[in-house]
């Protein structure tokens, strides 16, 4: 039975950063991922990473922008940690090899991004996430003696000891179907968000809320789950993301009349207002009949105003995306986009060291909610979040491991339980529904009722649908009966995770009777600081989710009206 | 621009190479017909078949936008990403009357259906090239100050998503499985071209001296065609050679450098390659007298069976071996003027996908189709010794 000081589940940016930090602090480390690490969805982050590295910038300015972007729901102590540590972290990444683009002087270049008061986004063309992820994986290969890698291992549940401390996880080797109990003094969840609750979404098919649901089932509270970010620029048909870097480089948004409609809702920042503001403005144009394309369901993103040489050098990836996925040369003509589900601000509640309320269980990255993003995440703050809190969780977990003995628990029963659960799914008769059908319905329902605009009626309907889908999922059948790469059975487990995440999202959205950040309630269109300047936590008690509140930490910035 | 969005769904038939390692059965073909718009991807067709007809179809996939690198397969025999291949293009390149044939990638063992063992081949090769930065010391307090163009330049190899499409159809690797191969060598360039790396000479010397290193590439362009991200792996291998030879004067034990020099000289002198002279000059020295040097004699002797076979099949004639090909004097002059122009440049001139070299390209006459892979755009404009191979 494998045993480690620190077991990290998920090998995107947060997980790999945590692994390297924990190993550097002397811990024995294992990092486990259901896919090869470079397939992790961090790879798709395009635009860049924010840090106040410019000599005329100040991390307080970055922190204020982040607080304002969060619609004052972000915890300011955590935001201060993230923004003040950002410059050193970005320099560290530069030193280990990330090929950040330079200015004429050979220093790191910075580009403009939404919601930022100055240029502070470092970037590698528009493949920043990919470059960072691959460079961290280079480091994992370099440190292979201190970080053990379990690639293509799917975690099925967390292990708790008798005192309720997290003490490891059960996982299945995807290649062979072999199941194993991994014990560890600490577990760090770093396995991303839950974008597949939505259809369409910019998120990869692997982003299925595994970590959020496993922590939730283990009793950890989920926080800010109602805050779901819709990215303003996704391809109309496929939901594929066009980076905010495009607008950062100067691209315009146009409605059917050719108007830059952002004038109305954000006269100063225009296209570079925060994402919730831009997505809402687009949705309003579409809803009011000023959309473009078939059914008026789109908005034009006009990149032709950016010099072509600059586009080819700094926005190469979206030139390819436009060509390959929409048949459009973005350097010559506008491309049709619309808002699409992109990111969840919520997740497993943690402190600034990544600790969840369950002892021995940490979380970092999109799976976690520190909360640095509050009601709305600024573009290029998510890569930063993964690295800062991944590192901090890794360091803290390594320190904790040094001070405690190995976990004591009998894993056999847990292991047997998860094996039986999988056998039961495989042996289900072919009546009822397919897993894929249920997943598809869930995604469409969430995109209908828990999207840019929400109301009581729609959310209640979504809640009922989710309940029905949960019952159907319990008997949903699959085809694959094998053990080698049985992705079918993993899909059934993922569906279970998604349903938990979707339910928590809708419950929190129903609870918050105001409009703040990404949550816009048409029945409560105003922000209400008096009643709702607080986090909503969803915790599982037995089988029943319970909603409670926790305070927002305010250090130096009092809530004020948000204008862009 | 609306053209891509207006077309209705059509029927597409996909023919999948299936393999279940637990069944004891040999691989077999499995056909499904799906309904999708023609500009949708082959991956979407596979996923529709998996969701609706058979959940046991095995394929790695996640992002659906050619960035995670999971879904490398062969479509109609050609390596590519399933998510990056349009159905209409795949249908028209079908060799089976419109049926789209999808197989696992080559050069790697199949685990199940379309899933191959990348660890056994691809990742092992990546590990061969010391795939991490060996940073110059001391590490500065802030960022390394480096040339803007250099960072844009290495972005082309940084853009590699490790999908394995180039490995799948590398012809040299098919013959010599030990060849480090296109993906790993492109990865090597990512460090060699990185001005922060301290070991440029050591890396190049290592890769040049390895008999399965940079001189093992046969210059077939397969990887250039296969790459969905325009990384141009072969171009990167050629750049590794150029930097090794021109900047570091590395003369390798594999005779790669001498071979290139002999090749270039023969073409310069004659306008065309004089094949019979190539081998003796590569081994014996880059002049007509090379064949009298003992190493050339030894090499000629060991190549005798091949030479005789070539003579018998008429590929070489005794006269052709004694005299170079002749081309008109004007043409020879034109060839030599290329040499003069290129060799007369102060700096080696390398073009890169991310560096267009001009502020505004003229607009194309007609709107380019959706499927163009940009192969022509990535062609390297190179200076020295391009065109040599082994």
C-alpha cells in the first residue's frame, strides 16, 4: 500500500506547484491525476498571469482591482496574500523556464486585461497556461526522485481516519482497473472545477468536479458555489474560448448595428470591464434583438483593429481557433462569439494555506474557494491563484507532515466499498437511461437556469431537474465491462460528482437573493450589502445539503458602488 | 463569415479500429453513422458514437480545441488530432468512398482501441533530452534580460502539445526505434534556443554525437505535415544541426557534419548532387581526393554490396559515377548565386511561425478555407546547408 507524507490529487498547475513545494520542503510526495499531467485543463488558460511586477505598479493596486472585480465578496486577507506574493512567484516561474514574452528592453512584457487598472498581465503569446503547465512538468521530470507520479489514476473517494482526519484516498489505475488505497498524512485536492455541469462550457471533458464532490461527501463545506463565471468571448457553436487577451490587445465588441455597446455599461473600461459586466452586456444585446448571426445569438468580436503583425505574434492560438473551429480569419473579419460557462469562483472552502476545515485535507486552484475571486474572477488571476495557493498548500502540508506520525486506519473496508460501487455500475441492466444522456440534460438545464441571468422560478425548476437526474443516475447504465481503460465506468462516477456540484450551485444561487458579481437575479436586481455581504456555504449533513453563512473578511477596502 | 454556421447536419460514417486487450480477439473494425454539421470535428463524431451507440469506445480526449494534446489518432491513414480534423475534410480524404477511417497512432503500442502507450515511446524520448532548463548562474533577482525575438522564437517549440502525431508517423523511427525523434528534438530546441540556458554546447554535442540524435533524421517532412500546432519539428532538428555546426563547430562521430559539408560543396560546384562523390567525401575529406583517404576506402568497401546492387538495377552507371551531372551554365550560375547571397549574410536568417517578418502582409485574394494547416507558412527559410540528409 503506497504511503506518503503528502498525496496530491490533480496535476494541473496547482497540483504540480504543490508537489514541487512539498518536495522542496522535505516531504515524500505523490501526485496523482486521472489524465497525464500535461492534459490537465490548466493547459487551456490562454491570456496570462497577473502580477504587479512593473516598477510603476503596486500590489495594492492589483489587490484593489481584484476586490472590486469580486464585487467585494472576495476575502481581502487572502487577496492581499495572493497579490503581494504574485511578483516573486512569477519571477520564480520565469527562472525555472517559462518563456514569458519580452518588451524591447528584454524585460517581461505586460498586456492589458479586463478589470485591471494598468497593464500587469505577463504572458507567453496566448498559450500562457500551456507554457506554464509544460514547464512545471519539466520540473516534475527533473525531480522524479522526490515526487512520485501516478499518471492516469482516477481517485474514487477520500479516506478519513476515526478522528475524521483526511488520511489518503482510494484510486483506480485507469490502465489496468487495479484499485489501491493510498494513505497519506495530508491530501491536497488540486483537481479543478466543475465546468462540465454546464453544456456548453469552455472547460475540457475532464473538468467534472471530482475534488469538490469528494470533499463535500467527506463533510467539507463548499463556498461561493453560486458564483459561476460566464466568459464573454466563446465561439457561438462549440463554446470554445477566445482569450480575453484579444480585447487586451484592443479588439472591439460590436452588436448587429455595428455599435460598441460596452459604452452603455462600462464607458471607461469599455471591452475591458470585468467579465461578469461584459457577459451581461452581451446577453442583454442578444436578448433585446441586437445580436448577430443565426437567431441573433451572437456578438461580433472584431480583432481586425489590432495590427496584423501583433495578432500573429501574440494571439496566434486564436488565429488558429478562428480558422479551424469557425472558418474565420480573425485578422481580416470579425468573429461571432457569445458568453459561455468558463469558471467557478466557488469550491471547497479553505484558508490562505489551503487548509479545509477537515484536518489533513487541503485544496488549491479552481477546486478551492479561498476566496480570492468572490463574485467574479478577473482574467489572468486564476493562473496566479493556482500557483500561490498550490505552493502555500504544499509548503504547509509538508510542515504538518514533519510534525505528525503516519495515519492509522484500516483501509480494506474503504477499498472494498469503492470496488463494489464500480462493480455495481458495470453490472447494471440496460433499462433506464445512459449516463451520457443524463449528463447532457444536466448541462443544458444548468445553462438554461443557472446562467448569466437567473430567477427563483428557473432555479427551482433546475433543482427539481437535478433531483430527478440524481435518481436516474443511480440506475444509469454503461456498455464497457472491461477493466482496461474503462472510461465508461469513470464517466458514471463523474456524473455523480457533477450532480453534487450542480445541486450545491443551484442551492446557493437560490439562497442569495441579490445580484452580485456573476450572480444576477432578475427578481433581485440590486446588490444588497446589508443582507448579503457574506459567503454562502453548502455542507452535506448525512444525505442532506445544508446552507449556512460565513463572513467576508474586509481589511482595507470598504464596499462601494462598482463602475467600469 | 456565416458560411461555417449555416450548413445543416449530414450523415458521416466513421470506421474505427477497435482492440480489446482482454477479449483475446484480434483488432477489428467497427462502423457507426452519426449526424453532424460538416465543419464539426472527427472527435465530435467519435464522441457522438460513444454517447449514443457504444460507450466502450476508447479514446483519450478533453479540451476539444487542440490544446490538451490527448486525441492523437490516424484519420484515413494520416496522423492528426481528432478534434482538429473537420468531418468534411476527412470525408473527402477518405480512401473508402467517404467512410472516415480512424486508427490509433503508429510507432507506439496500442493499449485499447484508439489509446496508445505514450509513456513507452514518446515520454521516454522526451526524458532523453534533459527536458528542463539548466539556467545560467547566478539567477537574477528579477527576470533574465533576454532578446524579445529569442523568446518569441522558442514559443514555436513551446507550442508543442505533446500529442505524439509526429512520433506516430516518423519514418526514421519506424526503421530505427531508438531515434530520439521529432517531438523530443523539438523539445531540445526549446532549450537550445532559450538564451537563459547555460548548456547550449553540451546539449548540442550530446545530440550530435548520439547516433540516434539529430543526424538520424532523414528529412522526410512527415512530422511537419502531421503537427497540428505548426511546431515544425523537422525544421527544429535542422536548426539544431545549424547551431551545432555553424555556432559551435561540432564535428560529430556520426559523420553528420562532414556529410552536410560534402553535400553542400557538391551542389555548389556542380549545381546538382554528384551522388558517387558524396560518400567518399563525407568520410575522406571534402574534396575530390577524399576517396583516397583510408576511412573513405573502408566505408566504400563496406558499402560495396549496396553499390553493386545499385549498378545492377541501373540506379548508378559507371560513367555517372566518374563524372558529375551537368546543368546549363546559366543554371549553375543561378545556383551559385544563391550560395553567395546566403553565405554573404552577416547573420544566419531564420524565420519562425511567430515572427512574420513584416508589418502588414497583403490580404489574400480569396478567403482561405477553414482547414488550411499552415504548412507553407511554417516552411523555414534557412541559410546554410538546407537540403542535406542522411
